[in-house]
């Protein structure tokens, strides 16, 4: 898994709000990988990012949710159901997860662990791990952004 100080792989993905390219982002980007839209912890995490968007906006940060098991159609519904006003993308292929050094967990169908990477100017400036700790990902991402 990538660590703080590592070079962040660039990528372009289709999201619930159009195309997104990491290297085109102005300011930090928070990539939070989650296993399954609609599950209790994933919904809590997604809503925690939603509820903290003003703080991220204050740092000119972009939040991007990356589901490892849902297709884009499902993510559109998930975003609508939870009023998520930031882009979500599907990584069912596992390509993005692999590039960021994530792998399966305990043999479950999840292609990636719950992990969050904060990237700025092509460098990972923060990493948060933890399968069941939804709010921790928001708090530690804001800390990483605040240190830059």
C-alpha cells in the first residue's frame, strides 16, 4: 500500500459527476476507497465526508469516493439517496485499487480494504487505514490537508 511521501499514480476515471483526472485537480484530492455502497459503515463514511465538505472546500480539496464493488449506476443511486455532493467512481476492475497498493480482505468479495489517500501535487501526503472506522478517515484527511 502506498505510504506518505510516495508518488501517487495518476488516473482518469468516469464519475457520477463526469470525468476526473487526478493531475488536473486544483489543490489536494482525498481518495477514499470503500467496499460497498449502502452498507452501514460505507454509508456512514460517505455521509461523514458529505457533512465535512465545507471544511474540505476551505482547503480547495476535492473529495472522490472510490467503490470497489459497485458499478456507476449503483453509485448514482447511492449518491442520490444520501445527498452526496461529490463525485463517486467505480473500481470494480480493481485497477485503481491495485495501483494504490490495496488488496482483498479476509477472502471476502471486497477487492480493497477501506483506505483513504490524500494526494497533493502528485504526492501522497496522508494515508488512513481502518475497515470499521468511518469518521477517522475524514478527521485524518483534514489533518493531512491542514499540514500542507
